[in-house]
């Protein structure tokens, strides 16, 4: 078993676990269908299925994510999108499940049928090398720059993948069970109709979820014990937008108002323990690298070779989603780069994709146009993040504990993003209908 990794999905209960595995399997299938270079830098999937307890005995059913397995049908676990989807428990169902749960109190132990007797699993080939978290203090600056370039290139591959569209029909089914409104009380459908805005279901879920999170942002941050200065806590509601549609760069094209923000697959959790690196040797000034299994880190062997490390894998796709690609930059900059703006700049140079699409009039962003600032968007995402992102920010930049405004924090942490242009002519990924 040393060559394999077995992942058992249990977090969040049975439904969340099934959706987690189903989404990963759909994602891996997409990688192979389009022959994405990214597939060479993620763990190879060897097997997947469902372990379940049947009449006192453990049974294993293989499952490739397609169709509804009998063991799930027996416990009435029905996918959000119905049974007609190729991947019934894939990303469509996962997003609709998250949408349905957004803003609800955290539930206790899962009491649904089969929750204590059904366990989805995934078996992958074990990655060679070490995780970056173990190597961080030993790497040369060149190795770290190479890591930033690698992450930029692989995020470009990830965010260029075609993604499945949720479809407004699927969203309307969930809407019958739950109603959303903006933090200012206006319903999103009313707002879109009044403004004659046409946005896909994926953005509707995004906007509604952020609006819901804003409603209890102060209590949530206080519960986490985040060391946010009191002056900033008092200004959170005023800093966050009253209408999150403003973050989508609404612009009129061919007589219709549409969102100009790109959508894509997002990993959501690229941190220092989810990136692998392998040892290699650089020979003199010609910089030809070769793999090696011995020698000391950053040392010299008898042949005069300089030992270094290069990134080779990104792991743990359990939190896969569809959303704003900017979300993936947050854990990379704060956790992997520890807030180093030079590494963020190197990452962006290799990433190249636009994090916003230019408006037809191609006007420049002014200081007062905060909703179109990438730094402002990133800061809003940090405040409303599901993880304790603000804790990381105020730990890395201790001087910000005396900040008077959120704009000071925004500029210090995310200012480099405003210098990024991306490749305007790049064609953004389109949904698979």
C-alpha cells in the first residue's frame, strides 16, 4: 500500500461526501476528455467506489461517478439535478447543494439514511517527493520562484477547462425550497429584472451566497476569535458592497447587460501542504535539471551538482467548485507565498489569464471605481471566506493591526493585483450545456 493513497470521504455527512467524490470524478473525466496538461501534475486515479455495510458485512461497489448507484438509490439520496445528468452527483448537484445550505446554521451529526454505513472512497497513486510545507525553510529563492511559476501555469490550465453549466432550470427547483435576498433586502431576481441584467445560474448562486454571508459576518468573525481591530470591525458593513452584482463588471453588449467576470473550475485549497516537490540536480550554468533520489538539499555532491527542488504535483481536489478564479489566488498568496508580493507577481506573469474582462469602451479603472479593483474584490472575498483568512492576514502583516480603514488592508495585501492586466485576447472557458 506504500504506492497508493486511499481517501475516505466523510466530512459534512453522507450527501456532502458523495457530492465530493462525484465532483472529483467528473473533474478528472473532463481533464482526460480535453487532454489538459494539468493531468500530468495531479495524482493518478486508480479506483473509486463506495464502501458500505450490508447485512453485517462490508461490501465494495466500484463507481465512476456516472449514474446513481443502487446503494444510494436505496437510501433515497437523490441528486439535486435529477437522474438525467451524466454525473448525477457532480459539480452541478454540489453547487446546488451548497446553495441550498448557504446561510443555514451548522447542523449536528448526519442522521440521513446510510450516513453511518456508507463511505465513498478514492484510490490514487502516491506522489513522489515532499510537500512544500516540509521544504519551505530549505529552498533557495530560485526554487521558490520556480514554484510560483509552476502554480501560475497549472492554475492557467485549471481555469481554462470547460465547466458544466448549472442551468437556470436546475436553479429554479432549489429556489422553490429557499429564498435569497441581498443584504439590503432586495431580491436578486427583482434586481436583475429591473436592471435588465442577464447572468448565468453560477453567478446567481455566487451573488446570493455572498449576500447571505454578509448578514452575519460580524458574529461569525467574533466566533472565530479573529484579531480584527475594533475600528475595522465597525466598518465592515460599510466596506462590503450592498449589492454584490457590482462585483461582476456588468456591461452592455449588443443591447444586453452581462457580467464580464470570468467563471471557471476552482481548486479552493491550494496551500503549502497540497503542493509536492521533487529533488533535482542542476548542472553548472546550462541549468539542465535531472531527477535524483539522493544528495543533500541545496548542497553539493562529488560531481559538483547543485541540489534543488522542483514542483511536481498539486493534490487534494476535495473542495472543487465553480466560481471566480480570484478565489484560488487567496490561499496561494497568503499560505504558499506568505504574502510575498514578488512571488505573487511571478505567479501572475505565468498565469496570464484575465481576472476581469475589459469593457467594450476599455476605460481605465479609477480610484473611486472600487468595485472593479481586483484588490477590492479579493479583500471582500477574504472577509466573507469560509476559512479564517483574516487571521492569516493580521498574523502576516502585524502592522495592519493599527489600520484605520479596510482600504489600508486591501492595498497592503492585494495592491499588486491592480497592476495585473492578464491576456485580454484570451478566450475564457465556456460552460458545457
